[in-house]
């Protein structure tokens, strides 16, 4: 079953964050993930959102975990943590 990683991110240092973007994108691709949404125009329908939205798709929740905890993603994660604040969840796809 597909899984989605949903990230709400507020980039606080855009120039320094640019170093993170290609590293993260390469790690997503290496782990079989793909971008569904990546910082496009967003409209809040309910609640409070503070930043851009990124949605990644993986083949499974296990694949999403493998990507997040991989050496290549963990290697670039400190850049994101230093240059932004974010919330991230992983959720299985599928209907009720």
C-alpha cells in the first residue's frame, strides 16, 4: 500500500536551505519516492498552516521509513533543521 510523507515547512534561511534541496531530492529518488507536491500554491481551507507543503509518495510505509532513516537523508537533515522549522508525518494511502 502506498504511503505519503507530508511536510509543512517554513524556510527561515532560504539561501542556506538551497544546499538541502538537491540532497533531499536525490535521497528521495534513490529510495523510490517521488514528489507529489513541492511548494506549489496552497490555499488554507481550515486550521492554521505556517509554511509551504511538500508531499512525497513511497511504495509503502516501510519504504518511507527506510528513506527517512537512511544515511543519505540523515546526512542532509541537519541542514534542514538549521535553516527551517517543519512538521512531518508519514501516512498510508488507501480509502476507508
